[in-house]
C-alpha cells in the first residue's frame, strides 16, 4: 500500500489534511475511489477509518481519508451544514480532477 499525506484547499486559503492510500499494483476493480469521512467525535485517524481504508486498498481500491475544517482547527463542534458539504465537495473534486490520483476510467 502506498500512502501519502496531502492538503486539500476548501475555501479562502483554508485547507484540510487528508491521507491518500493507493494499492501496490493497479488492479483496481474500475474507476472507483472511496472517500472516508470521520464522525463528529473523531478525526481521519480513528482506528475504524484506518482499518476500513486498509481493507479497501487491499481489495484494489484507492481511498482518501480527510479531516473536516473544525477538526483541523482543534474544535469538537462540527461546522455548519454548508461548510461540511463544501468540504466534501472539495475533497471529491480533488480526487476526481487530480491527474495523479484520480481513478482511471
């Protein structure tokens, strides 16, 4: 498994941390990447997300775990719905559009 820590722009110069995990070989079952988001009380390094990511990568899928902005800022209370959705959209667009990371079609 190849793992890389990256930063993804969300808004106004703010970025979120993310961990991209790729299979050792390109035996992906198709143009699929799985984005994993943490719950309100956790972050992207929660053991459940890490384990799920590892299992998916072993099965040939690319995974991307990320933190929401409120966790980046050390807060426990989630951001508002609009910002949560904006963060999701930014992470999705990053994976979809980045020539090095996007799932192959």
